[in-house]
C-alpha cells in the first residue's frame, strides 16, 4: 500500500517506522471508494487492530463515543461541502469500553476538476494531556478558593504596577469591585509621600530571597490606614520577574500606639 502525503508517495513500511512510538496514527480515506487505510499503532491509540477498523467512514464513526458522533458527522459534512481541512477532538470507545480522547487533524485533497480524491489525517491520543489540563484547573480552583477564604489582603501586580489579581478581602478593604481594580495602577491608593520609599524598597525584589517588607499608608474604605505588606517576586522559568504578589494587613492601631 502507498499513501499520498503532500503529493509524495510514501510506502507503508517507511511510514510505520516513522510513526512508531510517535503517538500518531496516519489514515487515508479514499473518498470515491469509501475505504480507509491506516498506518501506525492503531491498537494502542484506538484500541482496535487495523483489520477491525477497515471499512468506510460509517465503520469509523461506529467506534466514536456515541455522544460525539453527531458533532463529528457535522464537522466532516461541512469539510466535504466546503473542501476545507479541519481539526477536531472526540472520544473513541475501545473494545474494552475504555474511552480515549483523540485529536483528529486532516486535509482534503481534490482532483483538478474539484472532486474529492482522498482525505489524509493524523489522529493523536490526547487523553493524558487533557487529564493534565483538568488537574491543573482543579489545582488552580483549589488555590483560588484558598486565597479567597483568607482574611489577609492578597494582591498581584504586573511589572507596570497594574493589578492582575485581588482577593475578596482586598476588595472589601478598599471598597472597590474586582473589575474596578484589575488593570488599574495600585499606586493610585498609596499615599504620595510613601511612594518614593516604596519604590526604593521594591528594588530588593531582585535580590535573593526576592522578598521585602514595607509599611505604607493606603486610602481604604475607612480612609487613610497604615498597611504592612510582605511582597515577593514571581519568577518565570528563566528566572525573570513577571509579577509581584503581596500579602497585607492593617497595622493602624499599632502605628497610633507607637
């Protein structure tokens, strides 16, 4: 068997070698005869031997998870009608009832007179990737819930001093909604006499351990109050500061007693 990829003929054995262990399955749907051929580890990705997958598009759809079949049919029909390539994700139901999430990227190849000759596509198993995304979102949700439950003020700003995150305690303290604060400059709430000392102190965020402590006056919903802040730099993979997070508390009573 030979497959056509980018108008070049590849022998099956060459493609088998190239796709071995790649996590991809190459297929060719010969449109006039409605037959589909596969190259790659069909069993590992789809849970079926190649001979079990032989047939036309109807046989392929049979292996798609029932709830995903309607959308898949609609996407394929639109691609055929418009002669356009598509990328979609759906679930495959293996014979042991294990569900696999796959990404299907295909191109439609037409003859000179516009008739569809074949559809060439790659199927990738993205189950683990989607699980990682789900787990990450769950961790972010738990972290956000933890932060929101804190009585301390928690805030993050970018390198231009614009709010990127504020917790509920911060919004309550300053009498502003989250939408009012996000994107605005945090210095608008700082007493102008305290800004020079704050700017000087923040230079310490570039010196290990990248943490500083400072006290300053801020315009809260109760008027001017003394606030104590513990700031630390958030670094990217290259060690560059991308954001600054601060945890604050009201120390007005203590300052007045001094």
